[in-house]
C-alpha cells in the first residue's frame, strides 16, 4: 500500500520514465552492437533472437552482481591496480558470510527467515542488474545490508563455537585477536586506499 504512490509516480511522471529509459540496460553499447549484428530473413526469427540475446544479457548482468571479485576484490574501483583493491565488503567478512549462509541452510526451523533473506537478496540485485552500468553499488545497497547481517550471524556462530570448545583460554584469545587484527588491517587498508590511492 505504501509503495503504490511511488509506483504511480514512476509510471505516470514523464521525468521518471525518462530517467528509467536513460539508465536501462538497453542503453548498453555492447548489447546494442550485438543486437545490430543480427541478420535474418525472417522477422519472427529476428524478434526471437533479439529477445533471447536481450534476456541472456540481462541474466548475465544480474549474476555478475554476485561476482566474488566484485564483492571482495575491486568493487569500489578505487585504484586501477588489481593487487591494491577494495571490494564492497571487506575480505575478512568472506569466511563469516559463508558461515552465516551455512547456519541459515543448516537450521530446519528457519524456513521463513531463509525465504525472506533469499528473496531480499534476489530482488535487491534487480535494479543494479538491469542498468547499463556493469555494476551499480548504490542500487544494490539493500543486498549489502543483508550480506552484513549474514556476516554478523556467522561471527556470532563462530564466537559460540569458540566459547563452547574445551581448549586453552590463551588459544581462544589468540584466535579472537587474530580475527580482530585482520578486521582492523582490512579497515586500515580501505582508509589508505580511499584517502591516498583513490585521491591520487
């Protein structure tokens, strides 16, 4: 109900329609070149080929939103040097994100939560996946929010496991310190990239 006025504005307002047309995937030059190379004697076959290529292109663009190198490697595009890069998420999040996903899949009584989270991620990637830009981080923010929540779940599960195992306290402290140190290192790397490399 609350979204209906927004949908009405998007559909009825000329400026909104112009903006949608300007950023839609159909404006992509590579897609345009590919479609222009279709030469078929049959108009029906041409139509089918165009729609197939168009939908395949959108599907590929959509799946690219989940590219690990984009998420954890060079998604922010702060430098043109691959080894000096920063993704949308810090690299230390990766194992905890995977742990959070594993925990979500493992527990049988979380079906409703699982469906909600999966739907949130799959729907949230659509705006970025259907624009002419290969990646559009500001259009996929809601997905990163969910990735951070899953990361937090993974951290909580790791902490519970660390507390529950019967092992030397110093070992637990060392593991916790290592994780905290890697997180701080990741954050300091980001600050350096953003304030020094990116500016340069």
